[in-house]
């Protein structure tokens, strides 16, 4: 990155700015002036002069959406307003209009919000992010128009995956999020019997991120259902619950990958923090795997470069099928998984993956100390582990089935620690040791700054 770009990011105070989008606490880190600036800059990337816009159900999303719409129109962009819409729906529609904008901060706490930018059906890359964060002066434009539009997402998914046999019973926890209407309708359309939980927009019995929540209502409901699905606030993450037990976030990706293999796909991209069980399953079934940095945009970028057909991120419960959508698509994945219920493929992948245990935790680390903390940590981990990978954060391969990855979050002021092993006690021991090393490294970084 250029020095000017780094300076511009530093000037954004506590905002989290990356190819994943812009995120911050509304009224504290993120304000309407930020929205105006980023949207005006984004308009330069909208070559079609058309942009589809949607937002999630956060308390601040409506006002941010209205500000974003006005800012784009001021720059001569015709906006197509979907209102409340899941991220996968906006991505899918952006293929028709050329660009898209989503008002969301996905799984972050409710007081957060943000902007996610879409160009040519994909998330922005590093050079496009640099354009969005520039200080620009614009000449006056002819004001763009606004249109309210409907979408064809449900019919598009139905055409791709067909109908489900046997009318399986599925409990669906939409978490009061943007998938409140789309997810139940999609699953009913393909032939499922649906029980919906937290179906009122903006109201939920749990937090925005189903990967970290207990999901007690859904867990209870699945005791009388074939399977349960939980979505985050913008519908790109999917968590699976079966037989009254919440499954790991990698399970949703593993099931999506298994279905992709059944569909004949062989080339996959997995983020570096995804379970090794998924990679082994792919290779055992004649496929090949590339590993990318963590982050949806990084996975998609490597998919494009390697002409890969499917993949995703286990840590974010996100399966990606680029021919349909170049984003994590929890809605599509739920439909794909529903078609697998009762099949040998479903049984096989679940049995295979349950032998691998993933633990994920996080340590609060001020964003200003992320880089230095990881530098210190790398030196400490070199002393303990023989094989280190620094493609994204610091990853140590401990043995064939065990690893630990420590990396800074692109969306929160934290450092994430991911661990996997076939032995739970070993995984816990690795996680405990890594957590201690991160805290030591953070304290050392703070002392070095003060000195």
C-alpha cells in the first residue's frame, strides 16, 4: 500500500476500513459525514452509473441508507432501492445493475454499522479501497434518480438447486435480521416445512452473530425437526443446528463443499483459518484446494485468479459459489444443505468433520497495536513451533491434524485465535497457550510504545 493510503486510513480514527468494507460504532466512530464521503468516492467506481442499495435491520440502518442514497444520487448515480435486503440478495442484483451498496456491519454488535461496496458482482479490492478512502473534490453532476425495486433471488436459487424431496422439517432462526422474509420463503419454495424463530425485523432473543450465540430457542426447536438454520443480521452467515446441538461454524461450509463436489466441482479455495477436515474431504474426493487470506474478498480474489469453482470461510460459516454469487451466501447454502438431508453425502461429510474439533476465541487488542503485537507474537511462536506460516497473521502447523492461527480482525478491534485438533484436550491446551502469548505480546507492544 502507498504511504498516502496508510495515512488516509490512520486519519479515519477508530473506523475499521478494509476490503470487507467500512465499520464503526454509529455516532462515535461512524457518522453521516463518513457515509457521504465514502459514497461520493465510491461513485467513481460505478461505471454503469447504476447502483442497487439494501440495508439490514439495525436501528441506525435506515438513516444511513437514506444518506447513502442521497450521496450517490448527488454524484449522478441512479439508485435502485431494495430496502431491507440480505447481503447475498444485493450481491446477486448488483450483477444486473453493475454495482451495489449494503448498509450493514454483518455480525458486529447492534451499535455498529457500516458500508459494504460491490463492483461488478464482487467485493472491492485493495486498489478500489484506496479510491474510496481518498480526499476528493467533485464537480456538480446531474442528480440521479431513485427507484424501488423487487428482486428475483428466490426464483434464481430455485432454478439452480431444484426442489427438496420428503418435505423436511426445518427450524429457521432469522435473528430479526434482513433474512426475515427471504429465508423462510426460499426454503418453503423448494418444498420444506418451516418453523420460523425471531421472525420480526429488528427484534431477536439473541445477538447479531449466530456463530458465537447459544441459540437456545433454535436448539430446542430442532429436537422435533430434521435440522435448524440460523442467520446473522445480513444473511451471509449460516449456522447449522442438529439433534438439539449447535454445530461448529465450519460445518455449514463443509456441507456446502460436499454438495459442490456432488455437482461436479473440483477446484476450491478455502481461507487459511478453515478446518483441515474440509481440505482433506475435498482431496479424498478428487478435488484440489488453494488457501487464501481470511476475508470474503480475499477468497473471491483467489477464486478468480485460480479459476476455482467453490469454497469459502469456515470461521464465518460462509460458503461461496461464484457462478451464482461472489460472496458468502447463507441463504443459498441453506437451500443446498436442505437438498442433502437424508443422503449418503450428508451422512459422510458430517461423520468425517466431527472427528476434527475447532476452537475459536478472541483477545481485545487496540487496533493501533495489532501489527506490533503480531510481530512480537511471531518471534515467541518461533521458539515453540517448528512450522510457521505468515500469509495472514501467524499460523503454526503443530502436526498433520493440529494447528493454531492468530490474526488481527478486519472488522473489529480484536485479535482472533483459531485452533484445531482431533483431540479436544490438545486443542484447549494449544488455545490456552496461544491466548497467553497474545496477551504477553500485546502488553510488550504497549510498553514499547510508552518507552
